[in-house]
C-alpha cells in the first residue's frame, strides 16, 4: 500500500528545501526524498566546500591537504546538518533514497537503508540537480581512476597534485586551477575557445587571463585534447596530446581535472513513464510557472537548464510560492538599499 503526501520534493537543493518547508508550514503533508546528502550541490560539493578550500590556500603557508579536507568536511557537515534540522522543524518528512516514477504522481523509492517504498502525491517537485560530465577522449579510460578528477573528487584529495591539467574553460575549471596553483601545484589549463569563460565580455576574460598567468598558470587557448597516453605506473606522468592553433603539443601531468560541463540527474527518474518531456541534453522542459508536461509535476533548479546559480534556483522557489502558495507570502514591503547621489 502506498503512502500519500500532498507534496513530494525530489532532491533537497536550494529551491527544493524552501519549497518543502513552505508547503509543510502551510499545513500540507510534505516529504523530501534525497539520495545522497541534504542541501544540494551548493552545500555539499559546490560553493560551500570550494570557498572553504580557497580560504585554506590564502597566504604564504605550508599546506596539509588532509587537514584542509577535514576542515572542508566539517563545514559541509555543519551546513548539511542545518538543512536537516530546518526541514524537520518545518514538519517535513525526510526519506533517504532514490526515487523514480512508476505512474501518474506515483513514485518508487529504493531506500538507502535497504528495501523499497511506494508513495503518491498531489504535487511532485523535481529538484535533482546536475553532476559532472565525462568527455569521450582516446586513452581516458586507460588512466588510473585516482588521477582522473572531477569537481567533486578533486576536493577529496589528500595530497597536492604535482602538475594538475585542467580541461575546461568555465568557472569550475578556473576556480580549481587557481586554487591548486596557490596550494602549490603546477597548473595547465586547456581551453577550446578564443578566450576564457566565453560567456563573459572579452575584456573581463583578458583580465582574468592576466591574473592566472601572473599566478604562474599556463593557459592554452584555441586548444583541444585529442588523446591521452598513460603508464601503468601511477608515479609516472601521463601525457596529453593537444591540438593548438600552432600545431600539435604534448603536456605531461600527474592529475587531470575534467571540468567540461555538467549533465542533469534526470536519467534515472523514468520520466517517459509519465510523459515528462526533456530537451536533447536531458534537461526537463518547463513553462514559465515551472510546470512540466505531466500534470501536477514541476521542475526546479539546474535540472531544467538555464544558468546554474544558487540564486537562480532559489528564485524558482519564489515562482512556485507565488503561484501555488500565495497566502504564505508576506504582505510587508522589504527593506531596500538606497544611495545618496551627492556623495562622490
């Protein structure tokens, strides 16, 4: 027999958590289903841990990566615990497990503790986020797994890499590249476009390039990794073949960071079962009210595409609350920052 809720949230990210708390506080029986850790990407493997590690790399200090990692884990646990307590205080049921659709507004949950559970809901909110993608490169699968890193695994290193090669031009690759350069690694960044962070203005990208080069980071623009050659000996550097504007080059390194993009965690939700449409890269298609193509099912945060920022995800909560819980919104006018134009 299935349990029934008024609202179920799949994932506990920066829009899922406030949606769950808002529905619970409005008197609706609400549950959050989370397969890993409460708080989403930002709290567990994004902004919070990366900023913590960056703070550890400031100044002229000797780095103990084990202690850096311990501090990072402790701060993540504090935030993670805060998410847990906040949901419980609001009256939200927390179910640790992985959910997938098995019918109209009906979910099957594989519980982390073992066993399975079925639940139904009047409304379902999908907030499952994204994960790092892995490019298809000749020789990549032959490398020792411990030397191939993504934005999650790189934060679990217990030693500073001797030479970190970064594939990717976005914020993630540049952030970790600069961080580990300041922690003591040699760093090479390989970028396909004509500039770093191609979505930004050229002058901003040039300024950032100057800063990275002043830090001692080697940057290859208009460059593509074509293959990787690795020895069976983990202590022997691997070689990356790079096609550049000036011809073929080879770069040797100890570790490889893949920062070439992210993919939505929608592939195991069994979305076709309920007719939920997805875009070519598996992002969920929504309208301006975040409604999917299945009645009563909504998608929030990174899993429906667009800018993957915490504040964008939180704004999805605003959209849901405005349209589904208008009575929960405060009628008061919020405080606003102002400026005095006469002050030079």
